[in-house]
């Protein structure tokens, strides 16, 4: 099937995004919004070789991906905290399309992540934010396990906003960001409603995909650990759970250089010619309901309308606090 690729750089809202970020062009690929740097990579991503023993950790950005990645990696590696503390998560689990999202001038000095994932030793655990219908095509036949995590769209919007300030140099303010997010032009992978539908309505074997929700993990992580362990075909002793919960805590993530992505944040800030004002790094608050401190009453109705649309498209709703 041929991709529907459209240049949307002249869209008035997208022009505002270009004004306030480092990217100079944006396209949609089958309706999904990406920077122009994605275009040379899209066919390679679609043609990426997949194996039956691969595990893909999938999510819309800022939905609990890093948390879920570390949980899955530890379960697959016998709770090897020693290696986790020594080797960065992004080295243990390659972010498949990362190279397609960074500015061209940085691509020359950052390893090609598609090649890194291709050459990773099996069994591979691969991170991706690609929507289901832009995942490597061999997934349809090889049917690897997919771990999909999602989060309420209000908190996603707020967290994505801070992410783009930190890593994309965005400086257009939160009101403009809300407009971009609600209209499907928020940085990349948008619109979120189309993205969520791609996974929740995916034609995929139910024993090969597990659906996690950030809010459920915050409420009862032990249960979600046990669900994920069973899905992966692994085992975890009850007496190992307390230490695992501590390892997966926000407090531990924030103080861990291998999980808080300090090098990536520093590199992105240098590229954006910014001072690093937030020394906490990639992990910010890790809470449910942070949207209350950001989203004004003027936008609540718009988010409620989008939430209704998400429910109509997916049958899924989320706790907001």
C-alpha cells in the first residue's frame, strides 16, 4: 500500500510550530504528523526486519514509556538491577525511529537507531512511538509481542509540552501548545485520537498484545507487574516485588543517570542553544492529574470533546486524578 504523504508546512498552525521550534518543515504520513526529517526514514521503518521473539514497547509519547520499558527490560533480564544501573536504558533498548526525529545536523553525530535496532542481539526489546499502522510491516506476519501503554490525554498534553520545551526548544507558550495538540499538530505522532484507535482497534492476536494504562500502574503497580509478567511468559517471586517496586519508583528514576536520560537532555539543550534550567532531567513528576495546574477552564470543554471522541473511537476512558 502506498503512503499518503502530504506537506503541511503552510498550515497556519504548523507555521506557528515552526516559528517556535527547531524544525523547518512538517508532513503527514497516512494522516500522522511528523517533522520533515522523518521522510527519508519512513520506508526503512516499514521494511524493518522483525523476528517472532522481538518485544515492542509501544506508546504515544509521554504516556509512561520509560517506566514501562524499564519494567519490561527487568522482567526479561531476571531483575538485573546491576546492569540497569550501569548501562543507559536507551542502550539496553533501542528507540527504533529516534534518528528520524532529530535535526539533520545532529544525525551526522548520532548513531543510526534503525541500524542499531537491526543489529541488536536477539531476543530484542525495541521501543517505538510509531502508530500501529506505521509499524514495520513484518509485524503482521511475524506477530511479535507488543506491550502498549497509554495515558489520559490531558496529562499527555501537559507532559508532552514540557518534553518539547526540554528537547525541542519549543517556546510558543502553553495556549498555542493546547491548540496544536487538540488539532493534531503537536510535534510528532499526532493526532492522539487516531493514534490510540490504531492500537485499540488493531487486528492483532489478543495473546500477542497487552494493554497497560498509566493510571492503573500508578494505582496498583504490583497487579500490572504480575499481568505483564504473565504476558511475557516470565515469573517473579512475591518476595522480589518490594525491591522491584522501589526500583520502578519515580524517586529512583529521577536520581538514576541511566534512566533520567541526562546526556540526551544536555545534548538537546546545547543544540537549541539553551541553558538547562531544569536539572531534574527527562523524568519530571510522574503523577496523575498534573493537567489541573496547566489547563485553563477555556480549554476544558475542548479536552472533554476530544475525550468523548477517543471513547467513541476506542471504547477506552481514563482516570483524570
